[in-house]
């Protein structure tokens, strides 16, 4: 996909097509890196970046037991081989 470098005030920039933004989930602040003769744009937001803290919080409050505990069928208890 091609794009034009455009003047934006005293700087220059490119318009990123909506479909690319949606596919990559780029929004807000991004990280730019010179890479292999080009510019690499990376999302700063990590979708699951705080999961470790959330799991620790759950464990600390004894909220880390499986939700389906005790819901096994008789077949699962007696005949299913785990």
C-alpha cells in the first residue's frame, strides 16, 4: 500500500488508512523506530500487559479457583480419562 508524505504545520506526516489502523489497533501514542531503511510503527498499548498483576490480585483475594469446579458430570467423573 502506498501513502503520500504530507505537510502538517512545520512537520511532515502520512495519513494511515482506517483499515490499517483497525487491523493493527493503533491508537493514541505509538512508538517509532528506524528499521531496515524504513520506519516501524509499534503500538505502545499491550492488550494483556497488566494480566500478571490482575492474576496476582485474584490469587491474593482467593478468587483464583476454576469457575466450573464441582460441575463435572458423572461421565466425566467416572469414565473420562484425563
